[in-house]
C-alpha cells in the first residue's frame, strides 16, 4: 500500500508543509489549503539533491525537503511508480527475464544520451528506465548486431540506432546470455512464421525472409521475390483473400510493385479489437465470428506504398470484417526507404495501435491519452511519423477511395 510522506514543498503551485502520496498515475501534493496532482506524463526528471527530492516538469521544479529518513524511500517509491507508468506507455508487458542497474548510452536520430538506469530484458525488448523522460524500449526484432566489450554490451539496430550498457556488475554475464537466447528464439519464431505462409521454403530462404520480416516488419516485395518467388505468391494470395485485395491492386498501379512493403503480424488485436481496447489491455473474444479465419491463422497484413511524387506514402491495413477501413497517407522529406524504416519502428513501438499516430497534439494532451503522450516523447521515430501524417482516405467506395489516394500520391 502506498505510503504518505510529509515534507516541506517549494513550488509554483504548492508551498509549505504538505503530504505527498505516490499514486498509480500521479504524485499528489496536499497542503493545508491546496491539493495538486503532478501526472507522471508531466514529469521530466527527478533526483535527490542535498537530502531533498527535486521533481522537474516541463516548466517548473518542485523541491521537497525536510523528509528526514523518508527521503530515500520516497524517491524509490516514486521511481517504481514512474517506471510502472512508463512500462504501460511503452507497451511492455509481462515479467522481466532479468533486471540490472548500470550505465547506458544511446545514439539515435542524430542525438546522444548517457546516464544511469534500471535495465530490464523482456521477451521482445530491452527496457531502459532512467529517473527521467529518457526511457527507451529497444525492440529485439530490429537488432542487427550485438557486441561484447570488457565490461559492456552494445546492441546495433537496422534503423541505425545503437544502445550500449555498462557497469552492470555481476549481471553482465547473465544479461548477455539471456539476451543471446532471446535473439535466437525470435529468429526461430520468425522462421516458423515464414514457413506457415509457404511451407515449401528451403532453410536458407526461410532464414533470409525471417531476417527481413521479424515481428511484423514490412519488407519490400521485390526483396522477398528475389529470395523466394513462391513466398510472394503465397503472401499475395492472403492479401487477395483479405479486405485489402482491391487496395493492393490499386497501390500497384501507383508505384513499382516491387517497392511496396508488406508485413505480416499475428495479432488478435487486428481482428475485432479496437485501438482503445488494446490500449486498456482488453482482449477480444478468442472465438472468431462466422467467416473469420481460425485463431491459428489470424494475421494482420499491412502495406506501405510510395507515391509517384517521391514524398508521399500510403499505408494500408487488412482489417477484420466489420471494422472500419481507411488508408493512412503520409507526407515526408527525404527518401522513402528512410520513411518506411521509421514507420516500421513506430508501429512496433505502439503495438500497431494506429490511434497513437492519428491523434492531434491537442488530443494527445488529454488525460485519457497520457500513456500515448509518454510514448511519443520517448520514441523519435513515432514523433517523425506523427509529424508526417497527412490524413486518412476512408473506404467508402472503391472509386472514391482510389480518387482520394490519387489526389495525395500523384
């Protein structure tokens, strides 16, 4: 049960003696005449300085002194509650396979950061949890290399990011071993997924496809065809059996078909579960509706197609029967390959919840979307994709949909 702490608060909103309660979503300050809550989504950093807790938000600092022996317990409880909220925001579920504390540094999107953090390994990611808003979810499906130093380990991603962990103490060796085991398991699962689509693949072919399409990553059809034309034929057969059949045929007229990227993700959320339900962690019924595929064949297929003008892209999801369908349109600067890579990264980061992309900045600041806001602040790729979002074209009719796409993409 959370404890109440009493200290002297100095801040723009509350001053003087106050009780502090560490809640699930916010830190509550109660003085003689005021009650004020600081949502964790507003906290940018917290630390202990000169026996006082300092909590920073975007535009202010709250100093809590005179906590006495409760200063460290208060800090630890705040850290734990903040981490729990960050895990939800970064869509991390389950129990860590291993935990460690130590140093970290990462390079991403032209930015470098360094500090100390709690570091946790899960089945699909490494989670970096510093006492600030610099948390990172490092997806294992994008890891292209892992390097071991004398007292460090580094993960390099296909998205040109790198993450190094050091000073892990006695957890260095166990962390390396557990991480190695998870990367192998993910690769083996990706191979099985490829074989489920085309069981005629040879071991070299299934392995090569697994490297391109781990965990729903969308890969170029041209690259897949170069590996195994039969796999592409099987994939196209699944697209034609979905509600996106006409969309796929139209997208092929707007660009070189080999450039279209297609991803396959096993996901119950793609069949009858809304973005809102997924965000709340609610599972849909495991029983398929009439006409839906059985549970073992429920795959979400999604596509990324470049526009003819070189700076737009259409993103299509093969949704479940009964779910409203729309094509997401993006405008961006730079090369399509860089955009597609960032989109892969962003979609994985939010568990393919498209709502996190289409919400406006004003909507994102609403209390009910606090976790999405935290995710956006902790993922550069997601910020880039949100800034590139241009609109949606609803599938009201094939003709109107096609015309709407053409207006954006020509």
